[in-house]
């Protein structure tokens, strides 16, 4: 489920850390994150790391200071992940600070599929795939009977519905996850739009996009 843009939560360490317990509602967190996204363009800094610090100090910290102390770290992490999902400028900032692997690229126009019918049929019959996380670890994917399951290296999972919306396009709808980062990244009903672009010897070239955004991430879905 939007496998590659998720950046390491360790980046938060340069910004803000306090105790961990329960978080604010997603509506509250998204509201703060969206406002921070709007204000990013007006922040003047000398570099990307300073910009990341400024986003936290100027936009997140004033809100976090109003949150119960026991909730602050969890809320800070939620802000980090939800802004990463919903704010193209913030995601681009993190990509500059932590560049993606060579197998990942970003397009600002919808990619054109170049997949043969027989290869697309093979994809739809295939039930098991895997992809590489940003740290190089492997996440297994089961895609069967309208359900997509991510099985992560730590034993956690994410569950999503999938449905085909055109010949080579399908949409994932987030249901639930017990993976800490994925559960903060997505809420039930969040949608991710995929294309199957081409078949190579060991993988399918894919793209994924969040509805309403202009970035298409190309990545590899491997098969055995």
C-alpha cells in the first residue's frame, strides 16, 4: 500500500520527542498537517534539514504544546506520517533528505502503460508478490479475491480491499493495520491508485498515486 514513499520515522528524532501514549483524532491531526503544508512555501531557510526543523518548530510544536503530555510523541508521529501522505511538498523534502532507491522514480504526469495482454492476464492470476521497503527489507503481498495483504518483516500486516477500475488499473482501499507506521499513515477509506505498466523478467513495473495529487511513484512488484 503505497510502499515506497514512507520515510523512516528516525527523521523525527531531529525535530521533536516526548512521551508516548494515545493520539489525537485523525481529523485534528490532518487539519494541523494540512495547514503546515500550506505554510511550508513561506518558510525561509538555508537548507532542507533546517526546513524540516522549521516545519516542526513553527507548525507542529505550537499544536503539540496544547496536547496532553502523555499523547505528544504519538501525535507528533501521526503528524509526520499524515503530512507525508497528504502533502506533496513535505514528501519531496523527505525524498531530498533521504533519496529513494534507484529502482524508484517519481513522475509528474500519469505514466503510460506498455504491457502486453498476456502479461496483464498473468499479473491478475498471480497471487503472491513482494516489494522492497526503503531500508531494503522485503514485504510480502497477497492479492486474492479482492483483498490485498501486506506482510511485513516484523510479523505485522496491513489489509486493504482492491478492485479493478480499468484494464490495467486498480484501487486499494485501506481497511486496517497493526503495523505502527502504516496504521499512522492511513485511515480506513484512504485510497491508492495503481497501474500495471510493464512486465520484466522478475518483476512488474507499477505506479501508484494518491487521488487529487500530481505525483506518480514508479516501483517494482517482484514475483517468484
